[in-house]
């Protein structure tokens, strides 16, 4: 009975911890009753009302590069940016703005090679530049306009395009930033990344970019997640988290992306010219991705507001900083804790935390051996069977998902699309894997649960130390779980 109660408490703690850590990801903050421009503020807010009006215009048909649908949306956005030069009293407010917002539609050929392949594509992007008062480098704000042919793309990536447009309005209507701001609403992300690649390799403004911010979407809702940065991110994380409204950020996602390849977005191309940068995405209702369900009717306005308001806040902040210096400075570890609070610290601190966790485990083991309540046989057995049990649990979970996809072909790869009940599926598979692991350990009745658990904890200590050096953004997953595990043991 005592062991059953222990297992139930551990499972309950795991579920509660998963809920607390992922709640911010799926629940965007609310939208203020009035998010439009105000005559009483020197810093105009992000207007959800205007952004939604823009979105209604550009989502009337798919925006496949080279089609009338794309051309109509592109020309609309260029016209809206040009109208900013006609704001009444703008030149009188600030003499610098006599230079105007320089707007152009690019027409260039992008040539890009990767993994032994090459592609060439024409790029017709919208790009504009707002001159700063005393620029130390340019801040690039990007979001692609094009879609695949199966969707009108209200989220992917209409939300990004109108967020860049509305951010341009808010910056043009308020005090001029110190640094130049470049607005890029790019072509060809879905097919060849021709817009971002041609900007980075051919445009005359590319070499001025110091910081790049890119928006993406995969679904129809959710919080604006800081999911990827440049390779060395300590400086940009420290600065971004100072101003991001209701921030959501997990450094393990950044590790996962760069370990498996590239960022998977136009930010990859921007980082070939910018010293640092970050990408934001929202991820709820992923099955709508690249389908007609990605419509303005299904879009959560709170997600669009969080996306755009975050971009505007970052643009104002980086637009006011001295960018003529080293912007890399090592790596950072960061993650949400207790809703919108983001814990962040330098990677070297992660090494110290990992060492503390390993030392704490060693202290528990030493105390157990001294009191003769632990035996090496049980510890070694717990460690030896953990990895094969974990592999078996993962394989059986994957097999079950494969069988479910045969029954319902609409289901996708688990990490990419899942279903309309992803949180429930994720919880079910986590509990299924935990049950399999528990059943495996229950076979060894001659050893105490504490011995077996401490044997498994040796893996946490090892992974904590390895990740602290090799994948610092993921180290907290192992270090902190081990630290919370040890007191009850």
C-alpha cells in the first residue's frame, strides 16, 4: 500500500509539473478592451483592430508566389507602408522623418544550395526602412507573406505579415527610434526561402542588420513562443525578457532545433548577416497548419495580439540600444515557471547547478550506505534497467501511435501535428510510458523502490552534467528534476 501511494504521488507531481510548465504555451494573454491607437500616448500601442482589418484583405485567397493572390496582398501592404509618409503633421513632429519611410518591392533572383541540391527562384518581397535618430545598426523585423496553395494562411503567415505592418505604423506614429528599423515582408518562405535569402545575399541594407526578429505560426492560436535564437544568445535573451509582454520561452526548444538541423524558418537566412536574432511562433491547433482551416474565422485574436505586441515591444527596445558592440556573449538557459515568469541564467550557472545536483545525489547515496539502508546491488540494478525500460516504453508508445494513425489517417507525426486533442494525447502517452516503467521496476521485488529510484537518478545526474556542457539550454530539465527528486528520497 505504501508503494502504491508513493507511485500515485509521483505521478500526480509529474502531471502537475507538466501542466504548470506548459500552461503558458497554450494560453495566450487576453487582449485589452481597446488596443487601438491613443492620442494620449507618445508610444502608440499595437492595434489589433487595424491588424485584423489588414488580415481580412490579404486572406481573400491563397498567396502562392507568382499568383494574383500573392501580388494583390503584396501590393496592398506596400501601399499601406507608403501611406505612412502621408501622416498629417509627421514632418513637423520630427525633422528626420522628412526622409520618409523608404518602401520598395524587390525583384531579384535567389540562388540557394543545400545538401547537394540547389534552387533558384524569383523573389518579390516588400521591404521598408525607417531611419533612426543616431543609428548604431539596423533592427530587422521579418515575417513571410506567401502561403502554400491549400490555405489562405491567416496564421501561416498572414499574422506575421500584418504584425510587421502594424509595428511599422506604431513606430512611424510615435517617437523615432535611435536605430534604423527595417521591415521585411518576404516572398517564397514556403517553397525556397527566396525572399529572405535574396535579402541577405543581395539587398543593399542587409549588411547594416545587427539584430533580426522573425515571426512564424503553426496552427491557429497559442502564446507567442520565443522558440529559437542565434547560436550564442545570452545577450539577446537578457534584453528580450526585459520587455516581452507575458513572455513564453524555453531554451530546450532552441537546443532541439539547432541539434536537428536549422531553425526551419527565414531566421536562418537573416542570421547569416545579423549578429544575433530570435524567432517567435504560436502552436495551438496544429492540424490546421497548411489547410483551409487556417482561416481568419479560426484564428484566435489573442494570439495575433500577443505576436504583434511582442514584436513591437522588442522593436522599440532594440531600436534604443547601442548595437555597435559584441552581441553574442555566450549562451543562456531559460524556461517558464509558474505561468508567465521566465527563469533565466547564463550557461555557466547551469554547469554549477548540474554539479550541485550531482553532489546532492552523492550525499544521499553516502547517507544511505552509512545507515545501511541502501545496497549497491539495488542501485546498480536500478541504473542498469532504466535505459532499456525507457527505450521499450518509448518504442511501445510509438507503436501505439502508429496503430492509431492506421485507424485514423488524419493524424500526423506526433511532434508535428498530432490531433485536435494534443494535450490529452500527450498526457495519455506520458502516463502510459510511466505505467510501463513502473511495471518493469515492479518485477524486482527483492530490491527497495528507493534503491531502484536512486539507480535511475544516476542517469539524471549523468545527463545533467553532459547537457550542461554540450546542450546547456536543456540542462535544467535534468538538473532541476533531480534536485526536486532527492528530498523525498
